[in-house]
């Protein structure tokens, strides 16, 4: 049974993971790949300028993370959904990794992490141009239902990767509802 979080009576903060000083070696997710990414690969990706990782801390404890990178969608991919007027590829931010501590599942942490990614995407769209927030989640019905409920649009077999589906969220539409 996962621990329950009372966000209203807790100190909740998002912080950008800093090189070599922010890794909590006790952080574990339900999926080893996501635990390993946080503990090892996230540092490399930040050092190489490939992504940025943001930590959700509640009362000083890391309960989840989201890693964000640049991406794009081909016009052909989005022409069936949104940005029909574009001449070329469509700029996007990619949620490359997102995970919740295994002891705190189903507490709304995933929603808070996606909210933060969307906030960053909206800010990016105002500063440099960015139309979509996207991700390629693992093949899991619960995960897929979560993103659809959040408002993402399902795009089967995106780009050249015929093994992976994608979910996209139109930042322009989201900004209009804020």
C-alpha cells in the first residue's frame, strides 16, 4: 500500500536537478528503467545538453521526476490532428522520462509532474516557439488512460518508430484555457 500525501499541508516544490548533487540514491520506481534513468542517465543527458530533469519534492523528499527534451513532429503526423497550416516540422517538447516513487503511487504525483512539464512547455512556447508537449509512454493501459484523461491526443506509430505510439498535447489550445 502506498503512503498517502496531503499536498495542502506539505511543502511542495519543483527543482531542477543539479549536476552530481541532487541524486537521491534511495529513490525507487516500479520500473527499473526509470529508476536507472534518474540515478545514472539523467546526469549524462544534462551534461550533454540533451534534457533537463525536474524533481517534485514534498517536505524535502523526492517523490517523482520529469525529464524534458526538445523534439519535433512531422507535419504529416499532425496534419490529421492540429497544425495544418505549418510548412515543415512542428516544434515540441518531449517528456522523455517521468516517474513516481514506488511508495507514493496514485497520489496525484503524476498529474503534478505533467502539470509542471506543461508549465515549462507554455513558457517555452512564449519564449522560443513550441506547439506541442509529447511523449511516447510505455505500453500499459493504465498509463495510456492517464494521458488520455489528462487531455493528450493519441497518435499511433509516430514518426519512423513503428513500435512506439505517441501522445501529444496542443500547447496553444492549453494556453487558451488557462
